[in-house]
C-alpha cells in the first residue's frame, strides 16, 4: 500500500461514516413527497388518547343522592285480636295439631317456632310511637274510629245493612307461606268472612290512621293473616335475618283445612311490640300475649 493511499485522518473517516449512516436512516423513514397529481388520501394518524378525550363533548353525570334515612323501628301495631272465650279452645287445638304434625312428618320445620295461642291476631299495620305524646295521639285516633260507618261501607241493600249490624264471624283457613313456600320464614292461616266486612274494616282503619298522620300511605291491600309459625322467634338475639324452610309439603297438606270456625271479631286494638310471657304456678311459660294499650269494640256503633 502506498503512502498516498494512507495519507488521511482516521477520525475524518469515522465522522464521514457516521454522517452517511444518519443520512441513510433519514431517507429510510422519510416518506416520499406527494406530487400534485397524487389523489390518494393519506392514512389517518392515530390521535393521542388525551386529545381524543378532551375533544369529546363531556356528558354530565347524575348527582349522587344521599341515602334516605332508615325507617324508624316500629314500637306498636294495630291489630284485630282473635283469641276470646269462644275461640281459645279451637285455636289451642289447631296449634297443637300443627305442632304434632311438624314434629312427626315435617321435622325440618322446627316446632319451637310455633306461636302461642294468646299471641294470635290479624295485623293491620305497624307504627312508630316514640314518646307518650305520640302514643296519646294514636289512642285518640283509635277512640275516634267511626265503627258503624266502617261496617256500612259498601252496603247497598237493606239486607246488607242488617248484616252489618251483626257481629263479624270468621273462619281461619288453609296454611300459607309468606313469600315462596320453598323458602319461607312465616306460615300463617287466612281469615274468611262471607260478608266481606272484615277486609273492608281493615282497609278503613288503615286509611283512618293514615289520614291522621300516623301511617304512611300504602297502595297495597292489607294482607290479613294469623301467624302460626315464625322462625324470627328462634333466631339469635340481634339477628337481621331468619332461617327459612321448605314448607311445600305442609303447604299442600293444609291447603283447604279449616283450623277454626265461628271466631268472633269483637275489637280493634293498639298493642305494644313484643309479646309478654305468661308464667304458670311452677314458673314455666304457659302462654304469650301482646299488651293492649287501647282498643275499641266493634259493638260501639254509637259514633
């Protein structure tokens, strides 16, 4: 190799080599210039996510509403008591039969959830009466019930008016489940009144207390029922849910059964929540009853 061929700066070669490399890369990534005759649309370039989000019309979100306050715990309830001198024996026999049947043929339904005879009633509605003044208002509303007017509601004929002056006598029929029979916590009997006055009376009492501001308006009809079995009463203390059972077998067995007939409906009562135990001579619990703080008889037709 001659001296002329080697007469150059090695660093210059490196710089030139790098320059060539950069130029080649630029040519490799730079797209060719478009001519004026080229009508092909350019490929759309992706828009950055932040730009796309800011360019859209913003949709206002609905306001977050505060949760409504929990409903006050009921302290009292309106009811039609069912236990009287003429009905107690029938009702005791009915509950005893059902209890025996559950123990023998339906063992998955605990018999200790049976309700005592003294507690049987038809619930009309529940109330929250937090202090003596509100309790007094409820007692006054009960005393002001126009019983004779309620019993005449819907009576279109003279025969109906004569019937409405007589006592309401009902049967307790069937055995139904609150909710689904295959998963229920309450079993109850239904009252049957051939004159139709009992459901009429129940609706009128609820409407009367609603007009007095003691109850919230309701659209549904009053479901009259006499609770025979309720798992709430065997649940642990402070429990928020009750055990449920499959009651389809006992439901079918007593579908058309009459538990008691000639049950005289003689009053509407305002009771305290929580049945009071009744003890026998040896300290055993023999019954449970609800404390009536006021009542009005259905024979009080002088109003």
